[in-house]
C-alpha cells in the first residue's frame, strides 16, 4: 500500500516515521509544508495540490496528522485555524474519495467542553468551548460527510521527544526556576506520541477496516500538577543514571532539576482560552475493537524521557 502522512514534522508525524520502520512493506510519503525535500512539500489547504499529489502517487491511505494546535492563537485567528483543521481535512477527504483511498484523521478532546465527571465516550454529545475545538469538530464533520468509512482518532495531552510540548517545557522551566505553580484542577491522560503512532499503525494493519470514531490516550488519569511532578522526578532519575554511566559522581549527587512545584487553581493561572477541567476519554471501544494493551502514562513518560538524549 502507498500511504500519505501529512504533518510529518509534528510530534505525531515524526513518531509515525519511526513506527513505519517496522511496517516497511508499505511505501510512505511523509509530507509537510515545512519539509526540506521539495517533493514532500504539500500544502493541504490547496485543494488542487492535494488532489494532484494523491492521484499522481496512487495513494491508498491518508493519515492526517496536520493540525493548527495553538489553542490561544486560534482564539485570535479562528479563520486560519478553520482553514487547516477543517478545510484541509475536506480537501484530503475529497481526494481520498476520488481515488478510493482509506483515511485516518487525528482529532482532539477539545471537541467536548471538559465539564464532565466521567470519561467521554465516542457517542457523547460534542460541545466545543474554544475556537480550536470548534475548528477540529468542523474537520470531523467534513470528513464523515465526504468519507463515511474514515477513522477518526481523538486524543489528548500529547507529548514526545520532538518539537515543543508540555514535558519539554516543564523540564526547561524546572531548570530555570526555583519554584513553579502548576494547575491541579484540570485532569486528563498524558499520551506519548509513540503510543498513539503504534495505535494508528495497528488500525492501518488490521485485517478488517473498522471505520468510525475512537478515543485513544495512555492509561490512567492525573492533573497537570501530578504530571509535572513526575516529569521532574523521572528526569532527575534519568540524569543520575546517565551521570553514573559516564563516571561523573558529582553530577550524580546533585539533582538536575531542583524546583519546588506548587499546586494552583486554574483561576490563579490567567489564560485567554478556557482549558477543559476534565479531558479523560473512554477507550473501551478502541480496546475491544483492536485488542491493544495500552501503556500506563507514567511508564510511557519514563520511556520518552529516556529517549530524549
């Protein structure tokens, strides 16, 4: 099969490039608007360019990892977010429909308002409270209208070794500051991009195509405060191990991050965009359908931090 992966320079796109090495029986086009290789530059907001690329390269499946993910900037510039999160999805869906290709699209917990008290199921009513959420919901709607047999994967709290994300930011701030306030009244499930990439590869390789909406995050639930505490703890443990391995006993005896993390309320952290207080997604449908054993978030975080060097 010939597979088009869009947004390949993002966190998930780069994780999929690694995952694809274990699925080398396929041919991949890892495209991105910022790709160094001119032949892999693809502006998915350009309908004709998308249609031409899909036709000329005989694409059999599209995996859309591209998205406008800056939540605050989306509030100021919703038209641009809509162009990438909805119009581009429509372009990809129309191209897939034209050639009979399958499509997997990545969406978000932000299609919900985050006010629930139990994990969101795929069948729950969507009610986005932000521009980002509205544009992602519009993308889901466009895709299902054009390509009803597509797969939509909603995820949350994504991080990786690549790009800019919460884990890397907390490591940097932990080194720069003596004290850090992090909200404890927003909860969700941190998701390692490598785990989501593995889930997508499983969906892609399954003998039976199972269209529909699925939720995927790593197992377990925590607050941003809990998450930060574990990031610093695991990073220090990893740095101690590395110091011993290179024979630097002085470094091994001093914490790489010596920062007090304080729990604070969302109200104490001013933000242009309201963040969901509850972002937990119910993964039962995914687990029953695909039979994947999903890692616990702390175990995946440890793997990510170990891989960062």
